[in-house]
C-alpha cells in the first residue's frame, strides 16, 4: 500500500463513520445512521502532514514537532477498506519514521469502540497511558488510551 499527498479531489476520504481523532479510525458498529460523521480538515500549515491511501483512507500526522521528531497519528478508513487496516497502519508507521524522519508516533484509542489492538502491537505500538472517562461513547463516558511507538533504528 502506498501513501501520497492530499489533493482536493480526496475530500470525501476526510469524513466517515468513525470516532474523531482515533489512531485507528474504523467504522463503529451500530453507529446511528443519522450520526454526524467524524471529519478532519485539509492541512493549513506545517504542523500537519496529511497523506492519502487512494480510495481507502487518510493518514494524518498532527501536532508535528519537527525539533523533537514526533507526531500524533490519526487514521480514518472508509468502510470498504477495513480489511486493509493492518497494512495501512504499518505503511503509516514506516512513512512517519522513514519519510518524515520522526522518532515517536502516538495516538488515541477508545477501547469501547472495539479497535483491534493486536494490530497496534504488531505495528510496534505499546499502551502508554489510560485516561478514565476520557471520551464520550454510546451515551456514557469511557476510557481512552494513549498508544505510542518509538523508532528502533
């Protein structure tokens, strides 16, 4: 899987039925049909690097700190691309570490939404922190977690 830079024609990939700001933005099972979709804006400055997996997803490196070489990773997959989550995550990590030359990536995970955390571990992420009542999901406060990966070479 290849990532490329964002283009105006990719706008439809920037919104979907996932939780906003998630490391693994996968469609949420049982999400009400009329629920407002999560969305990200196109980049406005050099604190965000937005990449596209054509026809499938966006990968956003936000809160970029070029001096400390770290960023928050956010991925949003379209429903028809869910089977590519493991490959996309590994591609995003490789892009962050080897193309952007970052040394640390981190992101938010909401366990109540049922993300496949084994995919995170396979891509080199580890659970770093738990935030009780850190997100609102399905009508109640739920735990949110921070997962991080550090470049090994």
